[in-house]
C-alpha cells in the first residue's frame, strides 16, 4: 500500500468566506480570476498525478495541505472515482489566516478510522496538525498530516510546532515503544534544520537510530541534492515522510525499505527555455497568471508500507 502527501498549492473554492481574512484572493472578481472553470482544471490536474501513484492504483492514504475546506477535498475525491477506491475524509477548519488546512483521505475498504484529533498550535494562526488512527486486520497506524509555518516566518515558529508534535509523539511512545505511526507533511524546513532534526528528533539512517529517534526516510533524497520545491533556482526538501521506530520492526505495519521518494513525472515539470534555470514543479499560478497545465509548486512524496502477518 502507498502512503503519500502533497501540498496541492492553494486548492480554494470560488466563494469568499467572510470569516477568513485572505481567501477572497481566490474568487472570480479578484486579479487571479479564480473561476469554477479554473477550479475544475486544477482538480483534474491534481487527480491525474494522484491517480498515477502506486502503479495507477492511487494511494491508500494521502495527506493534503493547502486545501481551503472539506468541500474542495470532496470535489477532489470525486475526481478520483475512476480508481474505484472508497476514500473517507478527515478534515477540520483550522485558524490559518489564509484559510488553508490540512486533510487526510484514506481508502475505507482497506482501513477503518479508529479516531481522529486536530492538534491546535495555540497562539498561532497556522494550520492544525491532523492526527488520524487507522486500523487494518487488528493493527493500528497513526498518521500525522502537517503544514508548518512558512519560511517567511522566523525559525522559532517551526520549532514551536515541532515541539508540540514531539510531545504528542512521546505520549504514543510512552504507551507503546513499538507504536506504528508516520509523520507526513510540508514542514517548511529541511532534514538538518533545528525543527526537524533536533526538536522533532529525526535521523536519516534506519540502522543507527537512538531510542525514541524517528527515521526521516527523505534523508537520502536530501543528501543527494534532490528536493520537493524549487526556490531561487535551487531544490529545497521541505516535504517529509518520517517514520516511527515501530515502522522498522517485524510486526504490524512496516516501511518498505528504499520505497520513499518524491513523485516527479515529466508532465508535472516546467522546463524553462533558458539553461540558466532548472526545471521546477509546474505550478497553477505565477502571481496572477493562471497555468492550465499547472499542478502544484511542490512535488508529492510517497512511500510503500506492508502489514506483517
């Protein structure tokens, strides 16, 4: 089965929510001219990439960020109907001043939702962390979906979120040191930044983990100079798949070694005319210019997981 995450870049509906400060940017009457037709193009493009995951079978579990509300997630799930999966949704509106949230979709024919919660970052107008525990054949897998404060925010903002998440993880590990869970999301920091490396306590070698340290399965991708987002003509690795120590043992859910990667197909990429610039993920907007062949400014990330008998 495939567990994936994607920052889908501003998946908004076309209606201004008066309770949200910044969502009117994505409405028909504003300079971006965000119409129902453009929304449908965006949904079709996203669905194409998602449907191509896992050899054309689509992911069993997919975390999403930059979705405005449950309605747009439902619209996206509807576009995935040809996969013949029965996706359930875990979502709650968060206090982001831009009106964007995280969400999780999962195949209800493979998993049962045991429980879900939304971790609020008190004192911050940022996205809640989605926590969902799914079960299959009597085994539980907890998924945390993240979208941490942007890199325009100071480092302590992301360190704060990392500390809150780590506190919740410590609760799980105290109850069961072999608990199966995965942390996915756009953390807006790289594996070696303080928030990800020391505060969340992650490392990149699954065979050399100290007790309680999590395995960042994007480490090899990062060390090879690859990334998930291009900024100033350089790749940055901001999107992560981080695994509990229990995902490396011989019981319950187990990460398939070497299976984690960014999903980068040719049709997703924008290739500049000038060789001075590197190819980058083909985004939906450049300022106010809409690109009908755009997907997202981030690449999706994914890994394979097996359930041991």
